């Protein structure tokens, strides 16, 4: 089955809002993925972030892209507090543990683009698609995400996400 944008959005919000008795930071991680479109590992490393002007934060993305300015309103209070305190690993668990919860809570498992599994990157695909659906141009998305090559925006906008 090919996921529509509406299905992708709804299913990711279900993960963000999943009721759990586990630590709240797990939902917090998913909420920050949803609201920023960051790579999951970028949220796992506090040293990629620095205070910007006013309430903004600057992310030095992975893969040698340009820095991104992210409004403080897009980030959770917990995450900003961790960054402000200089915590090197803002979420006190492993990537694998967060992926485990995502796989347990996400209704369309497994999800892939072509032969590649996308798991937590679904948040990133959703974020870029939403920017485009909201009227942002490819060149503006490229600049906002810190990408050098506008083909990156095209790849995310036009990605076809499938699930069994």
C-alpha cells in the first residue's frame, strides 16, 4: 500500500501522542522529530546544537550541510533545557531503544521507499512534504533544511512511502 500524506501525518501524530507509562522523554523525542524534520541522530547529540539569536537554536546538521536555524517554539521545553544545560546526549537512552518504541507504536510497519527502510526518517519525509504542501518552494525548502543540492528537497517531496 502507498501511504498518502494524510495517512503519514495521522500515523506519525499517533506515535507522538501515544499514551505510555514509559518515560515522557520518548514521546518528547518523537514530538521533536515531528516538529523539526531533523535526522534522529541530530536530536541525540547536544553538541550539534548552539543557542542562536533570541529564542532560536542553530543545528549543525550531519552530512556537511549548512547550519539550520530552528525556532525555539518548534522544540520541546525538555529538549531546550537539556541543550541549555550542555547535556551531550539530551535523551537518556539509545537510538535503538527509541527505534524499538517507534516500531511498536507505528501502525504501518514496515515502511520503505524502494528497497530502503525509512522507520524514524518518516518524520523527516513528512516534515518536508508538509513544507511543500504549505506552499514553500523547493529552493526555500533547500535553504531551510540546510541542503546544498535542491535535489534533496525533490527526493523528499516526491518520495513514495510503501507498507505491506
